[in-house]
């Protein structure tokens, strides 16, 4: 019996989801609202991979720094970090092994925006998005034109593919065999849920083979579990940050290396103004991490800000956007269990919320929003569905403690 990579992965994901999904069908309604709002100003919120950079940015904002510059200080940290493979230097590459980055920003006080998509060889694309906003009459530049613009305004060209990300890509390339991102996705009518028995022996054998190959490629033992997870379930790691100062000015940015091993030229939601990021300082700001394709279809960040304009709380506004994703799949849990989305929402009075489709990737890796309003902290997001989008790895490998919870590797 043969099994495709995608079918194989799906069967494993089904297995890992089994427990959570039993509960999910009974839990399709939002949970009651926890107290996620502080309504303090100034305040910065971000996805949890920006947490370590909040102190510096908050100090800058409190001392009168511009709101967009404060948000950019947060996201520049992971962009510069070669060990964060979700963004900037060391980001996981496309299917050809080339890192392509997306970013956008909005400056509330001047009501301007900038964006870049599919940029190669330039590390700080969030700053390039700002440069598009400041130095051109355009809003969005993509591909080679964006790269040439970045070089023209002074950004250095550099190799963004770290040895570690190259090895993970090679592992994916060697493993993926017949299946990749080509072919219809889950939104296509042809897509069928996996039928392979969840606890298939093939799954265990496959993981064992990938693990052996990871060792042969020289992937460090402590990173091996995370590398295998990336190969079998390519991530869409991203960082978003929104900032509000004590004058009521707001700005935001989102930056990413996008979906790992994507088709060259694929842009996700992160560079799309209104999907991955949207700010209207009369109302609020929102940003997203997660399934870019799904978020584009509901214009998530814009939808949330408009919901708040009509009077919804940050949490209600975010839940409504998540429900639009659910509606796009006619509540089909056989499809929705394979996707995830997290929104980070900040209202103009400082009230905020973090909401997500699922509680996390696993029991030990829950979705979180990081906040700094004088006190830096992380809070678990409020999930539309109980349970996890998938739980990995469902095989007998001990994940080192540093790869759990707040690890940059599991974002
Ligand atoms: N949300 C990031 C992406 O899909 O590229």
C-alpha cells in the first residue's frame, strides 16, 4: 500500500487531534470573556515571539517615540535573530530553498501605509515597508522591484538562509516526495479528508526515517524534534505588533517569512493591508498570525477594526472574524481542524484582546498575546474552539523543555 506525504501527514494529524476533536464538536461556541483588557496607555501588544523586545520598545514609546517606530523595534528583534525561523534572517525558505519575506505597516497619525511582498536578500522587510511608505508614492512593492528599491534606499543585500534553515529545507525536500503545495487546497471541492487509520504504523516509520535523515544532515539533536515538526507540518510563523501612545496615536506592523516551503512568489496575509495588519487610530488596530490564505479571504484585520467601529469589544470583534473563517468552510470541522488563526487586537482606549481559532498547537504550546503597558506579560488567547489544531509530534520523542511553551522554535 502506498501513501502520499500529504495523506500520511494528515492521518497523523488526525490521530493527534482525536482527543481534542471529541471535545470540539461539543464546543463550537466561544468561551466566556476573560478579563483581557487593561485600557491603559501607552500600551504595546504583539504575538508572543515579540515578548523579549517589548521592554526596549515600551521605554521608547513612553519617552515620546513614534508609535510605528516602537512597533518596528519589537518586530526587528525576531527579524535579526537567526534562530527565529519564522521571520527575517533564518526564516524558513520557499520550496526552492530561497527565503522570501513579506511585511506591512500602518502609521495611524499620518494615515499612511507601506508594504512589501516576496522580498529576497533583505533582512528587515518591516523597515523596507516603512521606507515604501515614506519614500514612494506607492503602498506596495513586490519581488525584484521591492528588493531593488530596498537596496536603493540603503538596505544591505545579505544571505538570509542560515545553515539550520537550509538543513530543515533539505530535510523537507528529501521527505516530501510526491506531495507539496501544488494541487488544490482544502477550499477546493475535490479535497477529501484523510482516511488512513490514525495510528498507522506507516506514520511511525515515516517519522523514524525523517529523524534518522535529520541526524545524518547534522541537524542538532536539541533542534531535531522541532525540525521534524516543521517538515511534516510547515508553519506560518509571523510577528505582529500594535502600539498606542498616551496621545491616542496608534500604529502597527506585521512581518514574516510566510508559509514554509511555499511556492515561489506566494504572498500570505502579512503584507496585505487589511488582512495581516490594519490600523485606524480613530478606532483601533489589529494584526494576525496563522493561515494566511484564510485570513486574506476574510480581510481579518480590517474586519476586526470595522467591527470595533460598530461597537464590538476587541474580543467580540476578533471572534466575529474567526467565525467568518468557519463560515467559509460551512462549519466543516474535518477541514477547520487543519488550520489556525490568531488575532491581536488593540482598541484606541487601550483595551486589547488575543483570540484564536484553536487553543494552540499542543497542550504545551498554546497561543499567547504579549502585552506591555508598564508591566510586561503574556496571556493565553481566547479560543473559538476548545482543543488544539494539531498536536505534534505524536511519536515517542521527548521534546526538550526549551522547545515547549515560549520557545521561538514553536511559534
Ligand atoms: N500568516 C503568515 C502567512 O500565512 O504567510
